C-alpha cells in the first residue's frame, strides 16, 4: 500500500500537482532588524519534488504587491527566515542557494559577488546538516550587508551589498524562481 501511495505522489509531482506552498510554521507577524520594524510579506514552503524542504518567511519594511516592489524594498532592512522541514545536508543547501543565484543574475553580477557567495556556501557547508526544525535566517541592513544566522546565532560578519541581497531575493522572487508556488505564496499576502 505504501508503495502505491509513493508512486501516486511521484506521478502527481511529475504532472505539477504538488500541494500549494502554504507554510506550516507560524511566523511572527512583525520583526525588528536594526531598530526598524518589518512586516511579514508572506510565507510558504519550499518543495523539492513532493518533499517539504523548508518553510520560509519574508519580512519587508512595508507590504509589496509584486516581486519588483519587494526587490525595491532593499533600500531598507530585510529579513528572510527559514525553518527546515526535513534534514538538509549543509552543502546541499548552500549549493542550491548558489544555483538559484546564478539562475537569476547576470554572469557579471555572479563574478562581482563571488566572495559573498563563497561565504554563503562556507556557512552552510560547515554544518553536516540542518535537522528538521532547525532555523536559519538572513538579515540585510543597508550599508552593512547581509548577516547569516543558524539557530539564531550570527555566522560571522555581514557580506555583500544591496545588489547582492537582490540576487539572494531573486532565488525566490526572480524570473526563474527555485519554486514558483513559493514565489506566489511570498507575494500573495499583500492582496489581503
């Protein structure tokens, strides 16, 4: 019986019939980054095939109706918050972020921000895995860069600039998002 359920799930995934990207995690409606209040833009779940990988929340200074408006919010602080929904090898997570960056940036942007991207891979590759329920986050502060957190602990000094954060946000909000249902979920709450 379990085998047929598995086959049905794989068939549904191949037809694009994966469940909507609704996050199970109850993220806080507001956050504070560097003294700036941020509002919850949207939440969703990242799927890989039929498997839940992580829940994600995007916090901006104000709600955005479109991906372009969300990317324009980089003039102020931004927070991306995640909760692992399964065990994730650290190297896999870091490399998947880099793949998403490369899919939504020009080769020149990728070259310019290689040191920041290398740091991103190092942070996650330095961990054997993130276990289901572990948290990780990214906080951007204009003029300082993006700080990465694992389990609430900062992972070194901030990296990158506003352009780099735009590249990071495009992993989920770009023209080639890592998960189009997650992109829709992150933007859908602005209509409410």
